[in-house]
């Protein structure tokens, strides 16, 4: 398989919209059901799997889930909430800076701690600026974030520009798992206008129409997690809507 960044970029460069399926190992209670769900996502057209969560994940759970996902042949990318979310069996890791945090640990300390382990594991790193928009989610609480006002897309643009100037390749706009609403459409739109970053959007995307609008607004990659757990059939429809948006 191509390197994961090359795989993603080759699709983005031709205007294709991508879907990533997010699996939280802490919420996996049945391995057989997990295999059924991930195969359904592959059939629907998902492009890769993200693995991670905010709380309560062990190394053993990460390794188990990653190895199951690897059987699909799709790239498996770690989406680490902390050091416990690293697995040697994955293809790549979102090497993230939580850009709007008050906590120094997430700005640079965790990256320093993780870097030698990632190097030993031989994981490909995808340099990512991570911005959590809303406050009422687990990731916002754990990450001690300063929320971005939903009516201030220019703040998102400034973060994205700063990330690009620092050499990041991706910007991840996060509403949070189970968020009441997704990030505003203006956010991916303004990032695409002022930067060359690959835009990932996740959180609060629960129906095909919302996903399609987000893709058309400039999201290169749309992530769904909660809906995959609760309603795989609807998640499959969301993937189809994303792919349709990219074909225009």
C-alpha cells in the first residue's frame, strides 16, 4: 500500500471527498459485531479507519481493534487521546497539536513523550492541527479547550494559517463525539480559502444531507463515529452522500 499521506493526498488532489470511520475501542463490546460493522463501512466506501477515544482505553484494546481493522485492507490511523492510544500495528498516527488548549501537556509535552515510541513503532506521522470547537463534549473537558465562537470563522482561519506556517499538513475541526451540532459550514470553507491544508471535520454529523453540505463547504475528509456504532445503515448512507459530493 502507498504511504498513508500519499494515499489521502492523491484522492484529495483529484477532488475526491473521503470518509473515515472512527472506532473507539472503549465502546467495542462484541468483536463479531465490530467485524460486521467495519465490513459494512468498507462496502459503503469508507477510505480509512481512525482508532481512538478520550478516556479508558488500554494498549491491549487498541492492539486488538487495530488488528481487526487491518484485515479490511484499508489504512488504519491512530487518533490518540493520549499515550495509551498508540499501537505498533497501525499504519499511521495523527501527530496532533491541540491548538486551542489551555493545557501545556497537549501543546508539546505529550508529543515529546510520544515521539520516541512512535519512532520505535515505525508509524507514519500525519502532522495535524486539532481544533475543538464546542465545550460540551468529553474531548473538550479532557483537553481543557478554549471554545471557538461559532460566528467567528476568521479565528479558525488564523489557527489554520498558523498551522500551515508551522508545517502542518492537516487541520482537524472537531465538534466532539456526540456533539449536539457539527462545526459551522463556514469553518471548512474559510480554511480552504486561505490555506492548502487537508481539512478533516468530525463530530455531530448524523445524516447524509449534513455530510454532503460539509463536503461541499470544503471538508476533504469527514469522520463519523457515534452514528457508526448506533446505526451502521445510516452511516453507509452518509458515506454515499459524501462520495456524491466529491463527484460533482
